[in-house]
């Protein structure tokens, strides 16, 4: 089955611009343009685009996805290592977000305990050079 870019986009559930972007960054091959008519994409382009979108949903960057795409089934250990590194990165982000949440909770509590109409303790805390850790 040969697909025009519009049909490919519809089948892969992305926009035409997404396909063009993937071509520009080298994640999707652009078929040659025939003398007349439209470029035709192979059916396996749908699978590749869906892989890219699913990997993005799993938290991988386009650079990491390109790395995954460069590996094949014989490199399962390498793929697992990349996924393990992504999990470690996500764990670090979660830790940072929890710390940020604790700081904001502390600032909110300060604001709730200071009922002064002359100033906002939260803005004061953010304006000061002091450490914001809870």
C-alpha cells in the first residue's frame, strides 16, 4: 500500500507537519518525488511514526527515540539500558518535584498564617534572597 503524506498522517494520527518535521530531523525517510504526482510513503512508515509517538508518550526525547530506532531486536540489552536510564531520570524528576511541592506548601502555610493586609508573606519570601527550603 502506497500512501500520500495526507493519508499517512491520517493513518498514523499525526499532522502533515509532524511528518515533515520527522523527515527534517532524519527520523523518517522522505520518498523521492516522482516526475508528476505526489510522493508515496510505504505502509511501514505508519508503524515508525506510531513508535515515535508512543515512545514520546513514555517520556523519551526525540534524541533518545532516534537512538532506540538505530537499534534492532538483537540489541535488547541496549534498549533495556536506555529504558533504565529513563526510569532513573524520571525518579530524579519526581524527587525534585516533591521538593518543589514542599517548598510551595511551606510558602502557602506562611501566607495563611500571616493575615497582614499590608504585605503578602508569600511574595516577601519569594523576594528575599533567603533559602526557600521547607
